[in-house]
C-alpha cells in the first residue's frame, strides 16, 4: 500500500504515474494534430484539445518535478491564445511544442537553468501579423498583467516591434517563470491582486538571478503621482494610452534592447 512506502519510493511511484499519464496526453495531442493534417478532425476542436492538455501539463509539470515541462506548456498556451486556424505553419509549430514536452518527459534528468533557457528561447512564436518590414529580434519581454485587454493590446504592440512576448496574468507565477527563464525585460502592471507590480519588481530586484533584468511599471498614473516616488532606482515607468509609444521607446533605448 502507498502508506507503507518510504518517501523516496512514493516520489518514484508518483513520477512513474506522471510519466504514464503524460504519455497518454501526448498521444492524444499527436492524434489530434494528425487528424487535422489528414482532414479528419476540425481545427477548432483540435485547438481546444491542445489548450486543455497544455493547461494540464502546465500544472502537472512543476508538481511532479518537471518544471521545464510546465514552462514549455505555458509557452504553448501563449501560442494558442487567440488562434482560430491550424494552417501548415501552426501545425508544424504545435508539433514542435508537443515534441519538446515528450523529450522532457522521457529525460532521466531535467535540464539545468542554462539549458532550460536555450530550450524555451528556441520555441516557436506566433505573430498576429504578416512579418514583412518588421525585423524580429530575440529579445524576450515578460508582460505581467491580470487584464486580458491590456495583455492583448500591449502584447500586439510589443510583437509589432519585433519582440518575443510572454504574458503572465498571475504575479506570483511570474516570479517562478522569471527565475527559471530570466526575460530580457519585465513589464508589470502597477495594480494587481495579491502582489502589486511595485512589490513584484522589488522582489525580483532582490534576487541575484533577476537583479539585472531591466524592469518597468505599467501604469495609468501621471509621472508626478506620489505613489511613483517609491519605485526603485533604475526602474522605468511606462504609461498606458497615448504615452505608451514614447515611454516604451525611451525604455528600449535606455537598455539598448532595440
């Protein structure tokens, strides 16, 4: 019985159960993608399957000792956000995500920070516009905001500037993500439930792995608002609305991100 197992034996059993469950879910995802390619499955239904399994993997990975699986699943969720069709490019990209998860599940040892960073940075990014005159960079910006409206609008503007954008709605979750795969820049909404953008930035600045990451607060406040006097030295302010373009351009120039 499980109650008679030692802690190590119990951990091993849970990991085996996770691997078995993960392989079943991967089989479902692969079958769904194959169905679209063959024309036997509807694209919208398959997108739903991928979203569901990506969400499941995001929660399961960290719980069972596979944090990089969670990171890849989170990026897959980002990729699928707002996706309506599965054309050839999207099918290929989705298959890359599924293959990376499968490889990580089968690994005897999970990757360290440097390798994890390389794996995540190599994942596909979906741009919701035609890439013609825009030069795509390898600069990754983490946008932390609970607002879906803000995330969609600013995410599109950042992508239109050629930046890779990772959107996180939960500030607590963003700490784990930023520590495992430090972004090239972090932008956090000033007002958030549970942890304000100001407290989030203070916390990340206190950690050695994220101390030097350029950070900015996203706010609707005017620059002379007393609340902004508490911002740590070196942290920028980006105002939403008509000032966003100028403020963001100043931050990009300040940190030489463009």
